[in-house]
C-alpha cells in the first residue's frame, strides 16, 4: 500500500509539472496562432453557433475542407466546448492540445508499466518515462500549440494500452481499436502509422486472441462501423491532394536525373537498371527515412522549423542520448519481444512521413516519441540499478542534475528568448493588423490586407468573430486548380499579394513596409517582438 501511495503521489507531481509546462503563458508563447490554429478555432466557432463549417457543410464527420487541405474533424470538435467556455481566442484553440499532452504523460505511465509488467521495477520505469516526456522539448513544444498530431498521439498510446490490457482483461478488446480509429479522424500521419502499429500488436498478443475471440471480433466490428463516415474520404481525390503536394514521388527531379544519367551512359541495358527512376525513388525514400533518426535532429538543434523546436536544443534532451542506446540494448536483452515491438512502433511512426520532401519533420513523426521515452527510461532505471548500491544515490543525483540542467537551458530559452527571436515564424502581426482594422473600419470603404505572411482571411474571421452568415453573404472566394481554397475578400476586407491597387473609395492598406508609398499617411506600424517592422497600416 505504501508503494502504491508513493507511486500515486509521484505521478500526481509529474502530472502537475506537465500541466504547468504545457499551459504557462500558453496564450502568448508561442507568440501568435498559426493559420491552422485560426482555422480550427473559427470552424469550431461556426459549428458551435450554426452547426456548420466555414463552407456551410452541416456537422461534417469525415473532414473539414478549410483551406482545401481537408482537416480531420476530431481536433475541431474537441475545440468546440473550449470556444463555448473561453470564447474564440488563443486559449480555446490551444488547450485541447495542452490537455492531451498532460493526459499522454499519464497514459504513458500506464502503458510503460503494462509493457514491462514482468519486471519488478515496472512502475519505476513507467514513472521515469512519464517524467522524461514531461521534460522533453519535443512534447512541450507540440503541446503548447493547437497541433492535431499531439491529440492523435494521445489516442495512439491509449489504443496500445487497451490492447495490452486485453491480455489479462479481455473486455478491453471491445474498445481497444476505437482509439486507433479516433487517430484516423485526428491526424494524417496517424492514419497510416496507427494501423501499422495495430497489426504489430496482433502479432505481439497472438496467444491471447483465440481465448478472447468473441471480444476481439466484436471490437473489430465496432471499429469498422466507426470508420464508415470517413471511409469515402480516405480514398477520395481530396485525400490524395495533400499527399501529392508534399510527396517525393511527385518530384520530377528524380525522373530527370534518371533520364540524364541513362543518356550519358548511351542508354545501355545496365544503365536502365542502375539509373531506373524506381531505384532513385527508393534511394530518396530511405534518405528521408533516416533523416528522422539523425543525432543532430534528435539531440542538438531539433527540427529546422522553429514551430517545432527552439533551434538551440534537440527534440530530445542531449543528456539522455547515452541512455537511448543503453536502453535499446537492455530492452532487447531483458524483453526481446517488447524490444521488437518498440522498434516496429518507431519504424511505423517514421515510415509514412518518409514519403514527404521535408524531413526530418518533428510533427509528422511525433507518433514515435513515446518509444524514445520508454527505451530511455528503461536504460536510466536499469543502468542506475546496475551500479553498486553505495554509488547509486550519487549517480541518481548526478543524472538528475544533468537532466534538470539540460531542461532548464531549454525552458529559459523558450520563455525568455524564443518569442522575440521567432515571432515572425508564427504569422505574428495579423492579430495586431485586425485590431487596427477594426478600430478604423468605420473611416474607410475598403481595408486591404496583405497575404505576404499567411492566410489573412482566416485571421479576419477569427479575431473579428465574424458570423458565418455574414461571411457567406459577402465573400469572394473559390477553389483553385490545385484544389486549394482562396478568399479574395469579404465585407470591407480585400486580400492581396500585390501592393497598392485601384480599389475605389477611401482605402486603408495594411502591407509590408517595402510596399508603403513615400507619400502615404501612416496610421500604425506593426512590429515583430524583436522590433522589426512587419506590417504598416496606411492611407
């Protein structure tokens, strides 16, 4: 009982820390909402107020068309109650991801303890994995913004936990596959990684399937029924749009290189084999796959996109690097079946994202993050236990100091320097621009807002809390040939990629500084947090 109470108390402390690190100053750091966050928030707002998305579709269950990127529905529906409680703003669009991050910390404890249940240190390993996830830059960064991937990760670890629990309590099989289905409704990469991991779980627990065949089959039926609303979209042209946009297989450079080399080799028979475009694409795939395993990405600088990394630390804490390797070795030694499952989990998490041109990509491979936590935790716990008892306390204190020191460096930079250095990466300025426009809109016939830093229409809708009926009546918008949704204006707003134009009447422009005429009457200058002018409102 004392051990259980102590474990519960320690886990509660870890969860409190996780909550604080994922919610402290969440409305201002990251320094602005991305256009995807604004889209999720506004569609949640229109669902709340009208039951329809921004395109007028009633309660979509398969997808939200949004920008023509066809967003999965679960993150939007999860945001609806937060918009109802807190209003349409930064807090409402970010809390679902933050709370999902905290819950993932808790579920990871349960999952790790279940996976290593035959070890007498299972709960200690579980607590350590949860603590590591709590302090990991990767998870903190993705929990503090409205990223669908972070919500999908919660569903993934919950599904794995339920399946493993089914080994001893078969009734879990009734619902074990539903979290995987929810992942399909939540994030694109999880649509592929989740089923791959689910299949490996069937192999892992194969001895328990026949005795529980009734529960397993019924669970499959329930999951298949839950998939019905989204199934048509998964095989639709729209679903292929995003894939084709980012895929290495639609990059013609590989074909051109193949043709040039075959020509240089006089189209010899062996050249058709060596320089076959399929060989080229296979090489590209593996290059992109292993990009996601680069030590520099994992432990030094992180993702090159500042939305996913502060650029000064890796996705994981540097001091944990030796224990990742040690953990893999020890897991395969002590629990080889679990080791192979974790390895497959990591491969399945990376495999779908390896088809994309942009790698490494912390968001698309977040599904593999728990593997690093569990393996590292196993290496830390078993490594410390392997030390002579008289040196164990010293070793634990030394490791704790290293981990806290590494984390403190990350946290200080995230809180003190990151917003100023990278506010421009977050479409910073649009909120201020809409505030300026709303203050002066009665003075002007037209407000022209630049598209130079993103998709301004969604910010005008979001921060203006524009009723859907008003947007529908006044919008000038269309889908382009590539399938993306473009809004050229609504009400007094016009959106442009150009500078000053002929709009008629009295016009207020909000454009980049380079597009401001010398004779303009400047109304306001909007600056990034580092002081650099990003937008100028003028007449």
